[in-house]
């Protein structure tokens, strides 16, 4: 984990669990949300995308920026400088992106104390609502067993209801490959990139 840059594989893994909406919408908690689950609390104002969809490239660019500048430092702090594999870092980032709770997660403390079996079990304590169970299992399997599930294909919802509650139109879902957009976002962050 000495290298602070995010890998393509890590970004693709986290993105696959999220889905993508290019216009702001209200999530199940009633918060205005955009892109890969971004809210204005992140520091990026998502109300600008109300009835004004962004590009896929912009959504990936903001996603990469938030993971790198906001979430990665918090994950590194939670693991107190302990060296993590690429798979462990990706799983921890995905968990934190979804829960915001890496600093208080019981499984992290158990892992740091060398209690792998306990940490493995505790990972699933973060499985509410029910719809999140498959994601949490995938994150756990990636962290503890190095089993990747992301392949660069994400679900995009092309349309959002224009009236309240402004949720995505689920029937507009389709699969897209975002590998090129992720590579472009990462290239802009490399030393010497324009």
C-alpha cells in the first residue's frame, strides 16, 4: 500500500458494485445523488446534474478523484500504515465508499489484531439493507481471498423521473464497459500527465 495511486482494477471493482446514473436523483435515503453514488456531502455539488446529465467521462473523473483524495487516505489511516494487497485495498475502499465506516468497522480492528476468522465473520455485520448482502460478500471474498468480481462492466440508468421522487427509471438500465474512461481518468493523474 506504499503507492497511493489507485489501480484500474480497483476503480473497476468499486464501480461495478455501484451502478451509474448521469443525472442527479434521489437515493433510497432521499438524498440527492449522482454518478457512482456521489452526494454533495462529498464536496462535489450534485444538484448541477438535475435535469442536466453529465458525461460518463465526468462521472468517472469525479469518482476517481473522490476515491483518491477523500476515501483512500481514510482507508490508509484505518489500517494504520499496514501494508495491504491490491485486493485488500480495493475491498476496503469499496466497503468505505458504501458505508463511510472504515474507521469504526469492527472487522478492521479484528484484522489488525490478527484475528482473521473473526474479521471474516464481522465483515458481514455490515449487511443492511438486505440488498447489500451480495456486495458485502464480494468485498469480503476480495479482502480475505483475493477473488475479484469486477470486469469493467457497470449498469447505467439512462433516465430519471423528472417528478418527485426523482428516482432512476429502472427499466432504462443497460450494461456498459467503462475501462477506457477509467484509463483516461487515471492517465490524467499520473506524474507529467496534462
